[in-house]
C-alpha cells in the first residue's frame, strides 16, 4: 500500500501538476483515488504510469493526465450533479465523485459496469449511481446535469446530451473520426451552445444511436 501511495503522489507531481493542472481540488482527488484498484490485476504495477491501459472488451482506462485535463475543464463545484458517458473501469467516476455531490454514470458493456460498480462500492463511493444503457441517449430521468463528461470519441455532439445539460452547464466530449478526435468543451449559455477546442486526443469510439 505504501508503494502505491508513493507512486500515486509521484504521478500527480510529475504527470499532472508539472504539466499545468493547477486546481488543488483536482490534484487532491487524484492523490486520493487508488487507480490501481481500477486496472486489470496483471497491470497493477503500471497503474501510475503515464499511459492508458486495457481493461477488456476493447476498452481502456484513460491516461491519468487526460483524466485531469477533462476534469479540470468541467469546472466542477461541490454541489454539481454530473453525468458521465462511458463508465469503463470506474476510475473517472471516482475522481468526479471526489469533486461533485452526485455522479450518474452510464456504460453499455455489462461486465465492465458490474466490475466498476463493485470497486466503487468497496471504496465507499455512495454518491455514484450506475446504469447499463446506451450512453448516447444519456440518463434523462435525472436531468438536467451541471456537467456532462463523455469518455469515448463521437462523430458529433449527441443532441440528447445537449438537451440534458443544465443552463450554464459544461460538457467535455471528444469529437472527430474513429482514429483521432478534438477534445471539445460545450457550454450552454441562455439556450445557445458555445464550443471551445481544447486539443487533440484519441478515445475508443462512442457507439449508439447518436454515435458511431
């Protein structure tokens, strides 16, 4: 455990803070969440390295720096309600849960969702709510959301996610083709949608009615 704690501190210092992430709440969240619990057992020794890792079913756990970039761009407040599309390992949901009051996370691959839910429960994240669902449709029952985070690349911004975004809400989503995307920040301002490009990235494809 001490080795993991030290590795996690180094990860935050060398991979995240040193590359410009300055929000102290995000740095503390990433010092707190045990990423090694969310990776495959064979990859536990790689949990705090600067890379994505496979988690099965053609999915990955994102590079820690990208998790930090996307999370910082959401500009979360303590009382925010967040929708995550693509639970995957559950790691990003845990980071969000350190920063927001409620996290609703949707995953289309049942074994991934079951494992993520189990780990999140073991770690005591009782403010994370999981659903097996087509992520491109969001989770309308609990809308509107102050923030929406999409962890898969889409050909465009799904309209249902825009509809479920609260006034003043922020969405972070990778948009592009299946090989390369641009990280986009979408803000809803008096009913209008504003877009800001945050840089290139590469994610697994967002599958579903409003994705690929």
